[in-house]
C-alpha cells in the first residue's frame, strides 16, 4: 500500500479517486466504471475497500479519495511509518 500512496501523491492529485489493486489480482472482465462509482467511491470517505459480508475484508483492492481533506496527512503518516520500521 505504501508504494500506491508514494507513487500516487502528488502525481495523481488531479484525480478524484484512485484504486490500488494487488499485483496478483485477476480480472476476467473489464470493470464497468459505474461499479466503481457505486461500490467503492464514497465522497465523504478517505478510503474504501471491498467488504465481503460475514467474511474478512478484501484489502487487496483499496480506493483512495484524492479530494478528501485528510488524504495528504494520511499519505505522509503512512510513509513515515514505512520509513521508520
């Protein structure tokens, strides 16, 4: 996840939303944009993930709201933790 944030901000700060997907993910069909808009993008949330009902969450597929007021602080803190560990 660190590489997502490090690579995406500020380079992609003009985008409203970016997705981070694990490298070993397999897509059998193109993902319609409306699926992302309905399932992942939430204007008032900084991050989203794919919930799976009563199972564990799918953290290999994350969405980042690049317009959220705390996204820069989040990215800086994640990078700080990554570099200090």
